[in-house]
């Protein structure tokens, strides 16, 4: 049996045990031994045993998930050791771990462990159907009933279909629902943390989907969750995760953004109206009138403040009218909470649950109003004026580094890992953003792929630098030429929807609807899974998209031999939070652009470029249509953040390479079909 006591203490796992266990898993899944994978597994085991931290960049093809799951399983199954939390940024990786990787690892380790390794997934409460809301008799007056009053509408049809599914599902998990669902419809069947009355006071507590999943997680050796849950547990101090001995953060390049999003507060007039309306039956008439007036005053004050704004705008200090409106809102919602709480029916579970949902909504508005009144220099507050709707106010921490350091890293061993963590070849930007210093163990274990032989990085130095108007016409011409040379087989990534739309319009004209070069275009709100499947199935196709396609797309083989990136993905200049972080660095005597914008762009650029080489047989080109990557002073640091492709600015060399690659692929396909 693996594992033994060592100088690190009871429950430590020695390197020999890790090596033999990893070999067993790799053999069982039909893989190959990889030096980088073994190195990473040793680093993870060492961090867990020594209660230290490790930062590991593991390139595509390393077998990263197995490299951390094996030592995590060995550690968690040792006597006296606790569970290990695995936190991911994306649903796709979460599903991969639970449905594919962990079952294989657990089965392979079963013959050599003293007991089987157990695992579970844990998500936020609002990811599950609330049975009380589904079957309870009490109404919240939150407007959700209107969804069922117009069954012929799209929302009505969705609500009916979701109810039918909810009455038969065994998991209640939104991610198991087979169709897309509008957030308003899902909200009618789910509750947030504040709105839940608690399993012990709920008539459906013993059947509660959330409670059952949490119980499974409490008893598991490995618990898979997401960055948001990790942030809520650590930063906000709300115990949503089980007791554990260590944390592995995969897709760690996303940790700062996901943690920031998890603790960002939002105040909308619609949410305030909804909360006030739900309390109407349970508060005094005078309080009801004050609630209505407070919400109206808030809307008037925010509309007046936002009238001169051209886009999201940071607030350094509130005007008198907005401050008064926020104060009135906070105070009357506090009074409403007291009155609704006092009116609770102590015997009727349905009434209790409905009242708790009302209290939760009121408390959320009260708390965010309080934060907005008392914000200081450590917070960033901004107003999004909206287009044809009431303005939205948000508040976020200027930095989460200190919060992560004190709440996460000071609490136990943490491993951060991703295929892209370095900027300019170093870890300094990542370490600083999460609150670690240079004393942390940070290692790049490389990739088994030979990027210098398998891929070309081409920067179109001759093109004009991108402007605010979007993709230059010269860049669109270049894009079309590259697509034709590659024979399709192109994933084109854009930094904005405007870029996607302009490129799609141009290519439809330039390619003239050629059947041999089909065009797939991501639309706003599209689920990308189906698009990526169609792209992978048709090697001659070209897929245009933004945001969600920069990361997580895994299309090995002939369908993707060209990845085109329209521009360096610097943060938007009108992003108040990023602008505030840059300004804070500038005011401290540093360079906000170099410390904030360049690292942010470098990590996303590396993610986009990483879509090209997904197997040892892949060949192709990453083409960046932004001349600044070759000409600007920061271009060298950004290029050093990418996989070590062969670099050129020679257009003729690249077009010739793509032509030869296309011809070889077509010839191979012809032989296989004959």
C-alpha cells in the first residue's frame, strides 16, 4: 500500500509512492510516461506534505489533471489527512474531472490504496432546483408566477419545460438540464444562499438537492468546485466548502478575475423593485410607501448622475442626491427586514420559506447600499449608464491580492496551475496579483510538444496598428488570404464582437459563399459547444468568435491548422476596474500599463495561441494581425509569454507553409478515401 510516515509527519506521501502511483494510473489509461507530469506530481505532493505553496505552469499535453489528482488522492486517503479541494474556472474542466479523469484515477489506484478514493462536485445553491419553490404552496409575489400566465411566450414555454424536467430530475443540477434556459426562468425555480430557510426548517429538507450534494462533498476525499465558491468560502468567510487539508487551483490564470467577480456587489433598480414588491404584504403600509419612494428616488438619482456618462464610469465620491437616495434605501430596507422577520409564521414551513426568500432579497439590497455609502480608496465603484435601461452600480475591491493571501494562502497549502501562468517568461505578475512573493516555489514543467518544429508564430508587421474603429481593412484582406492558403481549417479569434461581425460581413463577400470554405460565426449569447463540434467535424471550415473561444477549445488534428488573432487583447480602456488598478500602480510610482495591461494581455494571448498545437501530430500557424507584437517595446515580453513557436514576420514564408500543409493534408485525405 502506498504512503508512509516520513520526516514531514503522519500522513505525508513520499516521492516513491507518488511515482509508482502515477505510473499505475498512466498505464491504466493507456498513456505515456512524461517527465513534466512526474515533476508536477512531485511538486504537488511536496506542497501538500509540507503545507507549502507551489505554482506550476504545465503546457498542453503534460497531463496536468492526472499530475495533481494522483498526489491529491494519495494525500487525502492517508490516515489523519483531510480532503483536497480542486477549484476550476470553467464548467468544461469541472465536467472533465468528475466524469472522466477522477473515475479513471480512482479505478487505477484502487488496487494499491488501503481504501477507495471518493470524490464529489460542489456548486453554489442557486445551481440547483429548490424543491420548496417547486412544490411549496406559498407565493413570493416576486413576479415569477407571470412566467406561467403566458404559456405561449418563449419564457412561458421554457418555464413549462423546466418544471416538467424539475419534477423528474434526480440531480436538480442546472448543468444537467438539456436545453438553454433564460436566467429569469431559472430564478423562478432556485434560491440563493440568503433566500434559503435552511434544511432543518424546510419541508423538503431531507430531499434537498443542495443538501444531498453538500453531504456527499463532506464525506469525499476530493471535492471539485469552482473559483467562485473558493472565493466565497475564503474571502467572504462563508463556510460553503468542507474542511480540507489543501487546495489545487486549476486554470489559475483566471483566479484573480473569478475571485473579483465573486465578491463584486451590484445594485440595480430592478432588483430593488423586486425586493420591495415581494415584501408588500408583510410590512406596514407606511413602510411599503417608503420602500416605493426609496426605489423611485434611487432611479431618479442614478439616471441624473448617469445622464452625462458615455460608458461605465468610476465614482470617486457620490453626489448629494445619490448619497441621500442610497441612505434612504439602506434605512427603509433595514426596517422592512425587521418587519418581515417579526411576521414569520412559526408553524407553516411554506410560509417560513417564502418569508426567508423575501428577507434574503431585502438584506441583499440593504447590504449593498451600505457598502456603496461607506466605500473607500480600497474599493472601486462605477456606474454603467446602460442603454435604454436604468443605470447599474457595482463595487469591487481594488485588489484581491491581500484578500487571497490572508484568506486562502495563510490557511493551508495551495497549488496554482495552468498551461499559461508566465508573462515575459516569468511568474512575477501572477505571484503579485494573487498575493504571493518570490519565495513561493514556481516552476514551468514545459510541454511534451515541440512547438518550434510543429508551429509558426507569424506577426503581420506590415499591417497598420489596430485602431478604435475595429479591424483594419488591410487586416481583413490578410485574414482572407491566410484562410484560402490554409484551405479553411481556421479558428479566428477577435477581441470584440464588433471585430467578429465586421470580419463575418467581409468574408461573406470576399469568399462569395464558397462551399469549399464554409464559414461558422459565433453569435452573441451562443453556446459554443455546438459550434466547436461543427468546426471540428468539417476540416474546411473557418470559425469566427470571441471571448469564450480564446480558452478551452480543444480541436486536435486537421480541422485547426491556423489560429488567427486580430489584435493584442489589452483590457478595454473603458473598464473602470482595470483602469483603477492601472492608476493605483501609476500613483505608487510604477507603470500601470506594464504591471496590469501587459500581463493581462499576455495571458489571454497565450491562451488563444494555445488552441493550435493540441497533439504531437498537429502542425500549423498562429497569425497575429497586430504589428505592435513585432514593433512595440512590450512586444518581446508578450512573445515570450507564448509557446516557443518558430517566429517570423515574413508573409510569403507563412503563406507558402500553409499551402504546403493544405496540399499534404488533402493528398493524405485522398489516399485514405481511395
